[in-house]
């Protein structure tokens, strides 16, 4: 079986099925945006898993902001020619209804009669439909994609409301490599963090401005808490914030907590487990609709490493973390202050959340059950398409 995985945003090989365990193992190609596929580091990550990483020939060479502006003005072509190498594939799998990758996969499906599955993390009805081009893509995917893969009831309900027949929607828990994302030794010196700091970790390129400003306010309150001074020095650690760094630094200086903030550039997939293990708590702000997968998988990665998670109190996180993560309204300074303060002061409380998180991952989110589910479904879908 030849599989083609197409995704706009970086795809983490640690989140994919264990293809090597399939019998026989499939031939897997990954198509991503040219800038992503050009990364030598990402190419090596996929090569280590026995997969190739290719640029999506139909992807726009302009940045996302410019591309979205052109689409709003009706000046961007949506019908791009897919890579001819896709013609030899038995199954296409893309992510999100409105993405460049799904638009390209739909064209390949139409041109070469290949079945298409679309993974859908978006669970907000009518989200991102102000952009006419994205709205048309969603409508086309709803009408033409053969199968939809979702990971929670809210995403399934959103698809059914959009008109997708229930028989085309399949539900399973996502999976991740629990050998890679696992408890282990800390590596704080590698990141310039003191061994006795209490480290609050925030990961991501696109962070909601309001949530981060409130977190900085909470950091200031915690730093002024004399009870905590006798415990450990607090450090708020941002990994991979990209263009957000200057704004966060300016606000931290304004609030007098700049010396308590640390910044690390984006890390490779292989490095992220050590980052989670080097933190005392991972803080997860509310997830924007277009970044839902990224935020949910961060929660699962941290839990797999037995690092306690404090997540926004919304249904998105609740569906995945259940009682294994502490949840509180991230717009409530008092509630967030109380929650983080307890993690600093009560070691047993923190350790209990870490243990519960790891158990939750092994129980629901190990990639072997996920891999078996997809192996069965992929083979069924290909066989069904060949019969018709």
C-alpha cells in the first residue's frame, strides 16, 4: 500500500501510526509546504521513520498572511496542480477541511480517482468561514472527501451539522510515541535554566495575546508572594514563540518580570521530550480554532512525560485530559494564581498530576492502538474503493 500524507503545518512523526509494525509495512510519503519540507532537520526526522518528505507543488510560495489577503480579495487561485507522484498512491490523507493540503488532495482525488480521508480537529461550527476561499474549500471537502477522521464528539457533531453523513465519519483517539514522550532525566543546563528554579513552560508559535498577558500578571503576583520565596525561584519559560517574543518581552518589562522569563527558539521533535521533562508545569492557554490540533497534542506530549499540565477550562482540553490535568479559567487571574501556587507549594499534589497524566496517555493515547485502528481502516477504505 502506498500512502500520501498531506499537511500544511509541520507534521510530527511521533504522532503518526507505527507504520513499521504493519504487515506488510506501507510505503509512506509526506507532502508539506515547501518551507517545511526544505528543513534538513525535518527530513532527517521522517527518514528515521522510513518516510520521505516532499514539498507540496501546489502550495503557495507566499506567506500565510499574504495568501489569506489575496484569497479575501478573490485574487488567489485555488486549483493548483498536485505532484504527479501522488498518482501512484492508494490512499490520500490530509488535515482540516479548509487547508491548502486538502484542496490539493481533492484535486488529486478528482484527477487520479484516489480515495481521500481528511482528519478534522476543528470542532467549532462555521469557524474560519469569513474567508470565502476557505469556506468554498470546506464545502468542497464536505461534499467530495470519502472519509473523515475525528478524535472527539464535538468535531463529529460539527461535521454532521455541516452535512457529512455519519457513515463517512470515523472516531478514534489520537496516538503518540510513548517511548519518545516518556518520563526521564531533566536537561535544564542545556536550556540555561537553574536546577532549583520552578519552571512554568509555555510552548508554541501562535499564542493568544490576552492569555499570555494574564499569565505574566499571575507571574508577577507569584513573585510577590513571600511564602513562595522560601520555596523556589519562579521562571516562565517560552519555547518556540517566534515573532511573539518581542511583544512578550515588552509586556514582561512593563510588569517588572522580565528577569523571570526565559526564551528558547523552536526545538526539533527529538528535543521536545527533554523540554517537557525539564519543566515543573506546562501551562496551556485557550486553543484558537485553527491551532486546535497543535494545542491538544502539546497537552498529551507533556502528560506522556509525566509533567503536570494546567490547561484552559474549556471543552477542547476536557475531552482529552479528563481529570489528568488541572483546568482553570485562564482569564481569571485569581484562579490561575491559586492553581499555580498550589503546584509550587505542594510537591505531592504536583507529582500526583504527573502520574495521572502518564497513566491517562498509556490508557488512551498510545500510538499502537491508534496504529491498529488506522491499519484496519486504511485497508478497508482502499478495498472498498477498488470494489466500486
